């Protein structure tokens, strides 16, 4: 089993981990799985039916999942709360000092 020490250290420092090694075959399979998912309305329709408290988060300058996606997702989920952070795709590491308290507050809300 791979150690998470690098991930934990980066998280503690508010840095983005740089020890990811994803095989090309894995990336290819992920892209192939995303294509039919992205071409369907099933997920959007399912989001409209959620009846649980939902926190939608994202980075304001994320080139992988742009903030417009988080806004659209939050708009679909009844009573969802949207939080956007100044960072990019790994905002939860770079903006940890803001992200963690926001998640804790959301989870402890009545």
C-alpha cells in the first residue's frame, strides 16, 4: 500500500501534492468513462432530486473543472450552498485555511 505521507505533508503546509503518478492507461480509461456521462442529462436530473444538505466547492481559476460548473451544479441542487475559493483545481490544499473551517461549519450546521 502506498504511503500518504506526501499528501499529509502537503496538506499540512497548504501545498499541492506533487507525488501523483497516474499511468497513461488509467487516464485513458477515465476519459473514456467520462464521455457518455458528460453526454447525458441523467446526472443533472438526479441532482434536482437531492434532498440532503449539499456543499458545492470549487476553485475560481480551475482550468479542469471551471467555476461555472460548480455554479451550475449548485443551481440544480435544492438549497445547495456554493463556496468558491481563489485557487485552482487543488484549492482544498492551497486554500486549506479557508476550506477546512467552511467544511466544518457546513457539517456542524443544524
